[in-house]
C-alpha cells in the first residue's frame, strides 16, 4: 500500500523566499542563513538562522546544533536546539537532544529524547513583587 508523500508547508508570508537543500544534498560544516531554510538532505555541523524558520523535511537528517527563530521537524535531528519562538516535532519525526524555546509542540507519534527548557520572552522578576506583602518563608 503506497502512501502519499508528505508535503512540507512553505511559508508564503516570509519576504525573501525559502532556501531548500534537497534530499540528494549532503553538507558538513556551518550554515548561516538570512532567510528561511528547508533541509531534506543530510547536514552535519552548525546551523544558525536567528530570525528565520528552519524546516527539517521528512528525508532530512541533521546532526547539528541549531539556533533559529522557529524549528519544524518532519525528519531526524540529533543535537541541541535553541529557538527564540517555537519548536514543532511532527508525528513521524525524531529529536534526540535538548531544546530551549518559548513554545513547543510534540505531535502524537513523534520521538523525543532530551531535556526541555521553556523560556519566557518577558521574564517576571521576583524582585518586582518583593514589597507587595509578607515575606515568603
């Protein structure tokens, strides 16, 4: 029984387009991008897209530290991920590594092994409320 290929959603709302590394592409080294990036091949190294989205396609295999605004995983990722906005691990995806982000979505069926550190964009300081009442013991 054949299954329909998974379609990777390409963001239409982002100016500057999307760079795509196809499934026959293999890279060892550092990737720095100033536009959204979709990886459907193999990447080993570091990936930095500070203000943009990284999508790892269903054929994508990434062994790398990742820093991006948003990361969506359909394939396999091994390494630490830091996303300033959100990380999504889709149902057939695998992530082995720690993640640090403001929001996280892990779909049913996805595999994740690691630690999650949820960050806040505007951290609430405990010092702001120090004089608001009796001390907490």
